[in-house]
C-alpha cells in the first residue's frame, strides 16, 4: 500500500510543505495535469460508492445484535477506517486537480495538512485491521474452544482502540518527519518513508500469508467438522485479504522505487502506472462491503433487514402477532369448553 508517497500529489517532488512560502511552489504540489479529468472521474465513482457502502456496513453491524461477533466487530472498525480514508483522500485529490486557485496559500497549506494527516491515519488503521482480522480468524479456527472464552466483543473493541491509538501516533510521526520537517532533514524524511513503507506494505503481506496458510491447513483437515458459517466467514476473510494484496502491491512497489531513486520514475509511463496504482488503492477501500454482501448470508440478511425490509418485517411481525393472538384465544375457548364438559360429567356422576 502507498503508505508514504501516495500521500503526495507530485511523485517527482519531495512531500514537504511545512515551510513553503512561495505560492508557485505550493501550487506545484497541487498542480493540474492532463490525466486529472479521467482519473478524477474514476476516483469520484469509486469513492462515492465506497463511502455509501462502508457507511451501510457500519450502520448494519452497529444496529443488528445478531452479528455482534468478534469478526464483525473488526469488520465494522475496518469499515470506519476505509470510510475515513475515502472521505479525506477523495477531496484531497479533487482540490489538487481543480480548486488550487480558489484558496490562499495559508488555507491551502492547512487543508493539505489536515487531509494528509487524516488520510494517513486511516490508511494505517485499515492495514492493521486487515492484519487483525487474519489473527482473529486464525485464532477462531485453530483454537475454537479457547477463542470462545477469550475472544469476547469487549476485548476486540479494546484492541481496535489500541490500533487506532497506535495509528494516530504513527501518523503524527510521519507528519512531523516527512511533511513538516522533511525540507530541513532529508535523511530523516527518506528513512521514515522507507521504514514505514516496508513496515506497512511488505511485512503485513508476509504475516497475512503465513497465517492464512496455517489456517487453511487446519481448516482443510477438519473441513467435515466445521460448520457452514465458519467456512463462509473464512471465505469472506480470504477474499478480503486477497483483494488487499492485489490492490496494494502495485502502489507499494512504486513507493519503494521512488524512495530508492530509480531514474525512470520521472517518465510518462511511470506517471500513468502510478495513477493506475492509485485507482487500485482506492478500490481497496471500496470493495470490502461487496465481499461481505456476496459471500456472507448472515450479513446479507442483516443489511436487507436494516435497509430494505423493515416495513415488510414489521408487517410480518404484526400479522404473526395477530395469528398468535387468535390461536391463543382459540386455545382458551377450547380449554373453557373442555372444563365445562368436565363440570357436567362430574355433576352427572355425583347425581
């Protein structure tokens, strides 16, 4: 995933703006290019869909108690991170392409600082949540009984809070070392970029791959004993992890190439490739809700109940309650009739 250098708009220049005083230099960072219109149109469609679907995931999981489970709790927090990334990175790109002349230098610098920090925070949180999902599913499948006792919703929520806190600390470090102080200390800027790129691009993929292989081995051996729900959720997590690797690997590769200073990073072909990688990166934060809806029957029922079938469900519940009431009244009348018959029989016996 493009951790460091995707958060700059001109990939041939350093992402430093804290001490910029020249208006032309700052506008260079937000420059308009010929690819802006098609790329911005594509990113607009992806971002709007991603914002809506991730918000639906958050509302559905928060409102339906039937899916208040550890895996869905992590998925909800992941949806928050994905929503936050799209909510900050999409307007950042639109401002870069079309509205640089509408703002003063000071305001443009402040907007860029806020959006870059928020987007970087959301990107880090999303990556760590992907890793956390793989850990949760591995623990549930390999140690089912122990996970049932130890892996509670409260503990998962506490872990997500820790993840967000850690991500905020890393975002502060990146903002200071790369964005604000990068023009003064180029070695600190390059080292921070390289370390963060490797730490949150290559290591998560290796860790996820190892855990997934171990989980698949256990799941294959006990496939006859696993419930359908466990297999369905494992398939969901597998697709999420696979899409994460596919959509973030190109941007991570570009990051490393830029940091290492390859000469062909300034060519037009590389510029086009970087824009394609950016589209894939935005897809990474949009595709997950569709994976949940297509592959999880439980989530599909919840989201239909939450957004599409409230009236029908209420009507069904009302008719069901009327049916239960009528059946109850009939049973009462039958009981009273049988009791009256018993009284007549008892009186005849006494006589």
